[in-house]
């Protein structure tokens, strides 16, 4: 349905971000690659210039999982900051889009750093009658999860983090369920980070403190801390398929 909608819209070029890993629809790289190749072929058969990036979602992208807190993080990126992995993928996708459109004299990384990207976002919100200065919702309650030992974070399971964020109220099980805009998880250490026992690993956010227990159950085996010197096996952009 993704490709049929884009083709029906009359899209001339299309850049796809196909996720693979524990937090993605496709857990297996071979199947994710097959999906990406199929969508690229469908696009090209319909006359759409199509490119796909195969990207890692075994670890959460960025340092937040939720609704308002992810918007906040996105604004940090637009303002020239934000987590390195979010910036890396955002810039790479933008570069692919510009190349597909035949634009070769634009630098998306520079647009983030010098404020042009944020200026465009402000104009887009204002054009739709919104207020770009509006305050984002904030969760009423928080609880911190601490590092169990000294070492290096070598794994942070995206699926477990997603389930925990959902249990905190960031998602719904049924369409009639309410979503808490401020609920979610802030991550303080990603794979590769050196931590000390007792340092914060994550902050859980919700309006309903009764939800903390089940969220923590989902996170029991989410983080692996190995002895210092260990290296996490992480590659954000796995391949480009065109």
C-alpha cells in the first residue's frame, strides 16, 4: 500500500527508509533487503525514481521514545543540535532526496546548523495556523532506571524500549484507548557509552505512576553492559538499494 499511494500521487522520485532489527517490522536483514528491493523495483516499473536505505532499528534512533519528547528532539535537530544518529540519518535521507530531484548545490547539514531548516519549519507551522512556540505536553511523573554495573553499553533493545513506552501510555492497544502525549522514555546512554554503576540509563515518563511496574518489566533485559573495552556491533546505515 505504501508504493501504490505514492505512485497514485504522481510522485516523481521517492526515497525509502527501510528499517531492520528488533524494533522494526522486518527483524531479519535478508527479508528487509528483499522488501526494499521489491519496493524499489515497483517504483521504477511505475516510472518513479526510487532509492531505499536499509537502516538499523535494533537500537532506538535518537534518545527518546514517545510523542511530545520525540517532537522536542526533532526540534533540537532542526535547531542544529540533537543526537548524532538522528542527524546522520536525517542528512543522508535529505541528500538522497536532493540527488533524486537533481539538486546538487544544497547542503542539508549546513541548513540545520545555520538555522534555515528551523526557519522553514516555523513558516510551515504558521502557514497551517499553528503556533511554533506552543509548549509541548510534559508527563506528570518520572522514574529513573540506573546502570547495574560499570562498563560499556553494548546493546539497547529497540523492541523492549518501544513496548515499555507503549505501556507508559505513549501508544494504545485499542483505538479507543487514550494516548498520553508526554509519556515515553528518555535514554541517557546508547551503545558505545561508558557508564558507572548507579548512573542513570533511562528516565521513564507517564501521567499514571501505576504504569511504571509493567514498563520496567519490559526493560528487564533491554540493556547489556559489558566490561570496558567492549565494542557494540552498530551500523546505522546498512546499505543503499537503487
